[in-house]
């Protein structure tokens, strides 16, 4: 079995996001980065599939050379191969990203055969576009289900479960297929010392994403252009001292009554 996992380098959850002075980009000077949480679960799902069925898994990302850190993380938990589509570090829109990833997948499959399953995160933690995996699946002409909270593969069929208002929906997709994994499908493992050592030695292959401007997907509609970024207004809180000692008792009772505790 051959599995491909596509991940994205995103700011660590809880980080304070600052904007550059010109207002056109995120200031990454003091930011920590990680794999998008949905994609971290996709990496774990790929490792579990390989452990259960044999074969190998590849992790791929589009981004600056620093994104190699996230590729090596995936290798440290059990992925065998890593591929980087290098950019200058700027944020690409979903259309352009999907074209580049599709082009890279076609190159890899022409050399080594088709991937049985291509896993994406349900959406990235930063832009939350919900688009790239669906666009890649459509371009490759493969079935795709997003929001997967359960995944198994047997006899050439991927069985995908996702949550719905009435319970769970189950889909059966003939392989090769594309699956968008949602956080909570599993509990990602921590890297072992052996895995960390292996990740330092792995050779990260590089595929030029510029090829996405030519070929079958050329001429696709250009995506939106960023004009400016504006941080949300700062939220302020106001502390009111109700009183001190016994004198505060009446005020405390009034507050409790106001919020419906009494």
C-alpha cells in the first residue's frame, strides 16, 4: 500500500499573531510553528494504515525551506519519505496550492505508481479554506470525503465515517481515493528517540512547484489577492471591586441574583 499525506506548516496554536508594518503579511519573527492539528491526525492515520497493511507512506508540503521541520516531524513518528515543494515563503491561495500539489502527485505517480490513498487535513489551522484537498481530488478524478472521523481500508475499499446531526455517515470509496481527516479521528503518537534520529537522516526530496503554471491545470482561474491584513480589535476586560469585608456581601448577593445563581 502507498499512502501520501499532505501537511501544512502553521503557527503553533495559541500564538499571538502580529502583522508586518506594511499590513500585508503575518510577522513570523517570534512565532513557533507546527503541523496543522487535523493534518497531525492524518499523519497518524497514515502510519496506522501502513502498520496494518504494509507498504510505505510519504509526507508532502508546499512552503519555505523551514517547512522541512514539519516533514521531519512526520518521519519521526513513522512516515518513510518526505517531499518539499519549495516556495519563497509567501502564502499561496488554494487554487495555486492545489495545482502545485496535483502536479507533484502526477510526477511521483508516473515514477512509482499511484498512491492508494491521499490524506489531507479537514482544513488548515491558519486559513481554514476547506479547499485544497477537494480541488486536488477533483483534478485527479478521484473520489473524496472530507471530515473523516473513522477510516479503514480493506479489499480495495476505503470505509470513511464522519459525524452528522443524526449520528454518523459511512462512505465506501474505491481506491485510489482522497480523504480529508478531521482532528479527533485518533490520538497522534509522540516521536521516539529512534524516530527523531531517523528524521535527521532522511533525505527530503524537492519538486519545483513552478510546474503548476503549465500542463493540464494551466489557465485555471486565478485566486483572490491579499490587499491587507488587519488584526481584530483587542478585547479588554474591566474589573469592578464590589467592596471589602462584610460590606461586600450585599453586592455579591446582587451579582449572584443577576446571573441567575440564586
